[in-house]
């Protein structure tokens, strides 16, 4: 017997170019791919958040991302 577990995912990156590259490589629903600025301005819920090139994310943006994610848990 197999159990299928589906997780909602969001992929974020610093630039639109990086977002488009992620989408081309991973595929899926384009609505789940966005820039960090868009993610931080809106309210999005997901089980797993992927941050592309997280070492390039500013400290302020990272604090906002993590704060939003912790509040949604």
C-alpha cells in the first residue's frame, strides 16, 4: 500500500531571470514561482519554501521571509 503525500511548494528568487530559470528547470504551476519582493509583499501559504541563491538575499529580506513563514506555522 502506497501513501501519496502532497506538499504545497513556493519557489522564490531575487530576480525575475532567476525565477524564470527555476520555472524552466522545475516546471509546475507558474503561480508558485515568484521574486522575493513579491513574496514579501503578499500573503502566501505553503508547506515547503525554496529560496534560490539564499546567500544573495539581504538580511532584511531574509528576516521578513522567515518571520512570515514562522507566523504561518
